[in-house]
């Protein structure tokens, strides 16, 4: 299991993803960047990002959060992103979240049978005008499932019960954000790994946009009064 954390939660008209910003290798802390490729304002002129991110924009209405080996996550997400962009150029429209999840799952499963196996686990979130919001859980063995809430990584072990308790079918974006705050607070209380900062992004009928990051500063009030 990766020493990283990604979380996802689906509402009636949106999907929200959160990921920690720590970059680590085995037991070694490398860096902690609070940047995501969805934040296009800080990208370089050639379209690349100055730092690696765990959440990647696939299209105007799809995004992918990944954990796993650093090189594998970077190469595989770039491969999926570029192929989805090629599909749009060739056909004139983007893949839906469901179609993108099947494409991602099939490619990951195919690579398992080659010498270039990718150690990657993912959450794919998207919004479609016909199908509405969709969140897909994809594990490192290529199994995929549409789900209302999910997580990958060590931190997700402490969040399953919180997501199960507070999720409901009429969830609003502020309520979903509050649930993710509860999850991050629990991770920082109980996990020995210091995952300080979490990027949060949401996709809805207006597209992709970034929300306020969850960090010790924003959680200080909750930390003083842990009652929910």
C-alpha cells in the first residue's frame, strides 16, 4: 500500500477529489509541494508543470488521482491523458467518465501481462451531461468499480468509516468538503506519516475547479475541538 493518500466522494451533481501533496520514496521524504496540474495558472509556457502532482486533468470534465511508484504514476497518467486528447482530436468530443475508466482499466490490465507492469492505483472522477457525475475506483490489478466514495493509500484506512457514516445521496459541495476535512483530520491524528497538505478539486457541470487546500492552518480549529 502506498504511503500516500487520495480520497474521492460523489454528490448528486459533482465529484470531489483530494490528494496529499507529499512526494516520498520508501521511507524517505523528498518534498511537499502544494501544486496540481489542474492549477493551470502556474504551468510553464510549454504546458508542463514545475512539479509532479497526484491529480491530473484528463479533459474539461474528467480528472484522475493516482498513487503508487512515482515513475509509474507519472508515465501512466501522461499516457492516458495524451490518448484521451488524441481521441478528442480524432472524434471531436471527449470520452465520458465511464468510457475513460474502462479505457484506463483495460490499459492497466494489459500492461500487467507485459514486462512494463505499472504499480498504480487510481480514482477517476468526471461529469457528463447525460450520465451526470461519476467516480471510479481502479486498483493496481486493473479492477474498476463505479462507487460513491473511495480512497487509496495508507490514509484511506482511517477514512472508510467516516465516508460511510456521513455520505448521503443529497450531498452538497460544502458538505462533501467538510467530510474530506474530517478525513484529513483523522489521518493527521492517527497516521505516523506526516501528510500535512491536501489539494482538493471538484468537477461539475461547469468543469474542473480547485477548492481551498486542507492543511494544518485550516484544521487548527477542528484540532482544538475534535467533536463532530
